[in-house]
């Protein structure tokens, strides 16, 4: 009986030693196994059904929140007073992204077009698409700026056309019409007699050209050659650099397409991405750690220099002609119409811009551009709006 007890004791000792040894080995080998699995499941490969399907047809819902600045005193503005605005919204849209025309290439890259559709989500919105708001008439104001260089006779004709169609500096429409387009006699007239002047040949709306559209032909690296290259843009619409801007640095196409980045991010990493809607590459930098629903994350934010003008930040000189810092002039890729991008409420912009409008209250929490990212997976983000 004593012999049996000693054998049992020896057995437990051996099992304990083996467990400790296994634990020590797993401590060193385990992370390597996990990292290897992460790499295998991050590479864009049709043979990997799960990750490839998720990359092709992203199952995670994206939501776009749209806010309008309703002008409260349009008549007074025409008399020289400051615009007084109230923020209306959010009007929330679920965005579905699906890649198509997928073609793999021998140099470990893949080309695709990503199509996007928007669906209004009433339960998440602070209003309906039937809400009526008054905003500056971008069609009239944009045309007024664009026709400054046209012959006098043409300018006279367009001015008379504005009066004929009763188009003024301000526009009162429903949210749905402003978003997805409305019938306009002026638009029909300009498209008939001045073809190419407007970006749209149908209804005129802020997102009329976005719905059921694609973001261009992207060619990105699959990560098969080097996981650090996964999702990095090789070319866009066949271009390896742009021609909209004044310097080669500003015309560079850097980073990913803005949905995913390589795994194993650190606090020293940055998040570069190319945005076709902004017509340029941008880069976010690490700000602080955080937690969302128990998941640790890093917050990356837009540096104050992102939309700074060339005077305040010399490398941005190529994005000029510039106005005050905080406004990115994207006219060169918007049919030369006067379109600018900023943070909402002119956050991180020259304070003088806030003096031009009443009703703006910028805060970092509500109006900053950020992405919260786990070192392996993006979990939440906020993006800039057009102003």
C-alpha cells in the first residue's frame, strides 16, 4: 500500500513538473502561435474563407451621422449681419460597403471597387428626412464664384437665369432633398447650356453622387509578402500620386484605404490613409489609451497641423491657395467650385472663423477627428465633415 502511495506521489510530481514546463514553453511559444494566426487571418487571401469574406463584404455596420446648420436669420444676413445658426440632427444613415471587381495580381496586390449604399435609420436619428432646414444655396454661391472668370456676357446670362428660376443666396428644403437631390430648373438649364459646369447631370444634392457609387479603383497590398504592407494603397484609379496639389509631398498617396491597418500597432505607430472624398492622404497620431466595452484601445487623433494653412505649417503650402488654418481648400478636385473641408464647428481652426458665425461651439470630444483602434482591430471612429 505504501508503494502505491509513493507511486501516486511521484506521478503527481511528474505531472506537476510537466505542467510547469508546458506553461513555461507556452509563455514563450504561445505569443508566437497567436501572432502567426493573426498574420494568417489578416492577409487578404481567397483561400481564407472567413477573413476574405469579411474583407469583401464588411459585416460590421458603419453609420454616418449628418448634421445641418439651420440658418435662423437669412434676411438679416443679406443686410450684413452675422449668420446665426442652430445645429440640427443627427440624421443617421447606415452605410453598407461591398467590394466588387476584385482582381489579384502577381505582385501580391489586389484591385477592387468598393460600392456604398446608405439607408436612413429613423430610430437613431434626432429627426426625419422630412425636416425642413435653411442653408446657404451652394449651387448659386458656387456658381457666382466660378463665373468670375467667365466672359461678361455669360455672367450676365447666368445672373438673369438665377432671377428667372428664383434662386437666391439661401435655400429652404427638406433634409431628404438636400441629401439625395431635388429637381431644379437651374440645374437643368446649366447642364444644357454649360455642360460640365456641375458635377451632377441629374438632381442636385449633397450626397446625390455618393449613394450606389464606388470610391474608385483601389489597388492595395495583400500582406502576403510582408504583413506590414497589408491594406497599403499601391495605386488609386491607376495613379501612384495625385495631380491636384502644388507639391509632390501633398500629391502622395499614402497609407491604407482608411478601413483597416496592419496588425501589431504601437503608440509610436501612425495611421496614414488616403481619402478620395478629401482628395488627399491624411495621417492620425497616437493620443492616449482607452477602454471600450472592456476592450483596450489606443486613440489616434488628427494633429492640429492637418488642416493648417501654409503659413502656420510649411508642408501644407502645396494645398494652397489657403485661407485661415482649419480650412482645406478642395476646389481643385471639385470642378473648381469653392468647397472646403474642416472639422465640425471649426474645431482646431483659426479662432477668427468663429467670429464670422453665431452658434458654433467646438469641443474635442464632439468635433475632433479620431479613430479608436485595438492593436489588431479597429473598433470605432469619427470623421470630418464638409463645411
